[in-house]
C-alpha cells in the first residue's frame, strides 16, 4: 500500500487489525493452504462488460462493524486518540488487522491482530533468519512495490516473488497477506508490464497479479488511486476480485481506499461512495491515511458508523 504523503516512495508500516475474534481468524487461517495453480490468462478490457464473480454482499449502507479493516499502526493509534468511540466500533468488526514494521508505540487492543509488513521476500527471509520478526506476530504482509530497496528479480517477476513470499511465510508458520502495487506494471524490463494502449489497471489484470491469491488467504487490491472515478474503480475491483477468487475461491479480499490518494484531498463523502460501489466485491477495506488528513478520515468513518 503506497504511502499517501508527498514522499510516496518511502513505505511505512501499516496496521492490520482483525476483529470479530482472534480465534475466528486463527481458525480460518489454520485451515488455509495454497491453492493449486490454475491458469488465469488473457487480456481483459475494463471498457467491456464481463460476467464475473458472485457478489460477496449486497451494495448499500455500510457499518463500521460489518466489514473487515486494515489500518497502519500509527494511523490506528492516533485515530484512536482522537475518536476512541469510532475505533471501538472498528475493533468490534469481523476482522481488523494492524500493520506494523517496527515495535513500539501504543499498546494495541487485544482483539486486533498485528501483522508485520515487508517489502520483499528477501526482507522476510532475512528477518526470519536473524530472528527479527516482531515477537507475537503470526501474519506477515508482502507489500511488493516498485521501490529502490526491492530486489530487481522480484520487480521483474512479481507473481513468482509473491509465490515465494507465500511459501516462505507458510513454511515458517506465518500466514501471508499479499498487497501487490499497481506500480509494478511500470517496471521497465519486467516479464509483464504496461503496454502502449493499456491502462495500468488493464495491465494489472492482463499480467495476472490478482491470480497470486492462490498463495494467500488474504489478497488486497490497490484501488485508491482510481477511487474518484467510480466506473473505473468498480470495474477494477470487480475484475480483480473475480480473478483472485478464480485462483482461490476461499480468499478474503480487501481493497485500498484513502482520503488522500496520491496526495490529493478527497472529501469523505466521495470515499463513502467509493466504499459503497465496491462493497459487493470485497470483504473489507485497507485504509491509507496521513495525519493531516485525519479530519476527513474521521468524517468518512463517522459516516459509516451511522450505517
């Protein structure tokens, strides 16, 4: 998930909080195993109508406690400082994950599930080898982005990299979460990337990134950058969710949303519309935030709290 501040290339830890019960998540995760590979090929145009996956829920009003959430730890903590009643509703949801990259900060509620964030399989493997995975963490997240620190081999072949991340995590007793960046489609020289005449979203689908869901119980579609274009947003999430579920029918799917995508100021009402538009295709939302945008983020969450 891209940092939404002006320094978008500098990743930061995020929060993955699972509510509705740690036991429920652990039970579901313990039964997870990678899905056998099945081809999900072919170019898909976002401009045409396609028969896709079943909806996971009806569209319409959303309540904070009815969906799953992903927050970065620092966002979760300062939003909790500013409006603990809102966060209490989020923590009462079916699942709330808190992403972190370092220890420290406020003590997290017992109900949430911490997840450590990594930016490559190499980083995860190094942390495991050196005994540096945050103590108590059972969920590890691959936020594979086009970053200077990401090994070239992983940028060139992100699907293979995500498969290796899933296998590395599972072989050491961790549950993987995959959040591939759409900017991977802009990597020069990659095995599959954006071609002339295609949008980034079309390339993301054509190159099969959502099919990496076969290697994970949780897959996140990075959608915030197109959230203000509702037709493009809905088609991206609809198609990506269909591809992910074709690869793994049991996968839980999130989509990213933000009140500050790419540094823009998006009104809370617009983010509510975006959330409602994609609700039929996802089980939860992964929220990007920066502290100056807290008032709009709280307005967004408050609007949902009345759902």
